[in-house]
């Protein structure tokens, strides 16, 4: 996985988790949903990079 893409994916996942937790704690459903979306975006980015890495090795 490219280091910058990996860092970006990890950042999105962490930022999403924080928004999700804060949104749940304060009862803000839109912030919580935004956090879930951002976390999913990070997960997808990480998965994409793993697939790219798998094909590079062959």
C-alpha cells in the first residue's frame, strides 16, 4: 500500500470514528451518520490499496 494512501485511509477511519462517537454522545444523529460514512470511506480506500498491492506482487 502506498504510504500516503495508507495514511489517508487511516486518517479517514480515525476521523470517522471520532465523529461517530461524539455524535452518539451528544445525540447528534447527522454527525454520527457523517462519521459512519467517513469511516466507511476510509475502509474502502484501505481495501482498494490492498487489492492493488495483491496484484502488484503477481
